[in-house]
């Protein structure tokens, strides 16, 4: 069984020093979280100061939680909704004109439960351009959600999703092709 006394973070797992991480968490819980809803430019500025790649016109709500912003990239005119968690132990790449709706959880990390040391790992998540993840969607580590995909509310994504398709459920299942008028 697992032995948590043997657990160790991999070298340079966070990508920055522990003091830098602590400064980000302090800034996130104050200057970021306390900012009024309409100060999108302020939140973009703060994230860029901590190494996030944030495109123009991006809307990020003040209740968003981002573990390590230096591992996050968000394309132009994308929206990140209230209480979204970008659990960026690994890289998260979000394309342009993409919507991640409220309470969604984008999870790049987990543990290998088959080893007694319970080692942590991180795998990049890519959500391409023009996608919409509706409310409360979970995305597992290492996945690719291709261009134009829609994922229905309260769905869980455990495999790559095809382009211009609509998925829903837990696990998310293909429903139909996405038609654009």
C-alpha cells in the first residue's frame, strides 16, 4: 500500500522557487481575488507578471484559481468563468475564443497509486480554439480537446475529444457533430 512518508516532490516540479510560489498565492488571494469583476485588465496584468501567457481581450473572473500561472497560456478573447480551477501542476494551453465556464476543473496532475511512494505527476492539457466547456466540467491530465468542441455541463473528460463535436456525460460521450450557422 501507499507510504506517504516516502513521498517526495520531483525536482523543480513547481517550475519556480518556493518563495515565488508563496508570493503568487498571496497575490492571488488578495490583489487578484479582491479585484472588482470589471477589472479584467488588472487580472491579466497580474497573471502576466507571474509568467502566464495571456492574449488580448481575455476575460478572467476574480474567483478563478490558478496553481502556477507560469505554466498557463490563454489565447485571445477567451473567457475563464467564476470559480474555475486551472490546476496547473503541468502546462495548460487554452486557445483563442474558448470558454471555460464556471466551476470547471482543469486538472493536469495526479498520483501514481500503483507505487508505494505515491509519486505525483503532471501532464499537459490542451484545449484548442473555439471550444466551450460548459459549467462544472472536469478535464483529466494529459488530454487534448480539439478545435470547436463543446462539452456539456457536469461532464468528465477522460480521453481526447474530436474537433467540432458535442460531448456530454461522465465519462463524456460523443453526441453529435457541431454545426456552425
